C-alpha cells in the first residue's frame, strides 16, 4: 500500500525544509490568508481570474497553501517547478511536492509521480516504481495515468509488453478527455496499423482536443484541412486552426501561417504578414524543430502533406555549426530533391556524407544517406515508407 503515516511525515518534513525561503516571502505577502484562501489566490493569479496572469505571485500563494498540506497546491507548485513556470526550474523539488500530494491520494499528482519515475525527472529513473503510482491514479479515473500506462505496456517498460492491452488503455485515456490520450489515440486511429484505424473516431478525438485548446491537436487538424485528408480540403478552416495553434505556442503553425499568407490560401494574401510570421517562427524554433518540420514536408509518402519549397526555406535559415550538421544537411538535400533540384540535392548530400566523417556517433546513418544520394543522382526524391 502506497500511503503510510511514516511516508507522510517524511515527505512533509522534506517539503517544509525545501519550502522555507519561499514561504517566508509568501507569508510576508499574505499573512492573514487561510491555506484555502491562499490556494484560491494562487489559481486566480495562475489562470488570470479577475487579475492579470502572474505565475510568480501564483507560486507564492501555492507555497503558502502547500505548507498546510493542501495537495492541489502542492501539485500545482510541482508543475511550476518541473517546467520553470514563474519560478526557477527545480525537478527534485517538483518531485518532492508531487509525491507529497500523491501520498494524500490526489490522482493527478499520483500520475505525475509515475511519469517522473518513468522519465527520470527529479528522481532516478525507475519504471517499476512508476507502475503502482500510475495504477493508483488510473483506479481513480485519471486520464493521463491511462495514457502513460498505455505507453508502458506498448513498450514493455516496467511491465510485460502487451499491445492489445496498451491499445485499450489508450482508448480509455481518450474517453476520459486527457489531451495526450486524445492526440495519441487520434494518431493510431487515423494513421496507425490498418487493423486499428477508425477515421471517424480519430477525427472525433482530434476535434475534441483541438476545441479544448490542445496545441498539437489544433495543428494536426489544420494540416488535415490543408491536405484534404480524412476531411474535405478547406484552406479557411486550415487557417483557423493554424491561428489557434500559433496562439498557443506552435512554431510549426506560425511557419504554415506564413506560407498561407504568402500564397493567399484561406487568408488574404499579405507578403509583409507572411515575412513577419516567418521571422517570428524561426526566432522561436530550435534547429531540431526546424529539421523535424522540414523533414516531414520533404519526405512524407503522401503528396498532400509535402511542401518542398517551404522545407528548403526553413532549412536554409540554419547558421554556424547547425548548417554543417550532417543530419540537417541530409534534410536539406531531401527537400531540394522534393522541389526537383536534384543536382543541388546530390551535392548537398555529398556535403552531409563528408561532415559525417567527423561524427562517429552518427556513423550508423551513413548507409541510408548513401542510398539517398544514389536516388538523387537518379533524379528520384526520397520518400519514407507508408505504414501498413
């Protein structure tokens, strides 16, 4: 059994020590508030309820309530420390707070502790320790726990691998409305193995998450409308969902919005707006994000998803060491081939292979890169294989 009096005392003692300095600050801010009142003020500042959003102030109020063993405040504060929202990122403290709340039976905190054990966030990675916490949360109907358990059973992480059980867990997570579960379930239902596909249900789950402001789901729905895949092609709807995804942080959505404004697809053609959006997106995108975005646009087996011109433009923004990264050069070559510029694709692929000589950790990529070079010399673009 997870909850024991000894564990509660130990967790609370650790929490008090860890919270001391921050508590002094919060106590000075609101000495007359009860723990419940402090918690309410924490939520008000975190979400902007009748006051401006202020995650720093939110953390101060959550700190005050957390010391009184308010599990929801401990969990909220754990998330702030885990992601560095309003306070310095401190994964070890996040784990201590989440565990304290989990020991009091809060399912969302139990799920968080399970995730932290699975990924080694704030604690030594230990999948076997994760499973009891996730199971406890799932027994209380916590959707994220079902999603994480599904991943564990699919991979055989901490439990024996069981794909059918993993699928049932994932569908349950989606039914419960967990954003991660909805997105992952829609991926399986729309693009997974043929035996698992159900386009109507997949679209239902994807829309449900997108309407609830899930960024990844809004972006994917926009791409479906843009491609006319599983839905009728509709650039206006595509632009609508791209805007939502961009507003909630998707740099990929901003890049696509730039393209839509440049082409006048679903929006008024506006080259100045297109340039502004493109520059904003590139400024906020890491080299890896740019590479992943461009790779899919260049090599997706479905032509409705590809856009070689945009992929080339994105990859050409890389500078310094990133511009010489053999994997990124490989992507640029694939994008050039998609546009039909096979001579430049081949020369770029040769540069990638030359740069690969000094990157021993990437030696395993050499054969595939050489195979792609032969394709470009034969004036053939590379395509990733379709899923069966």
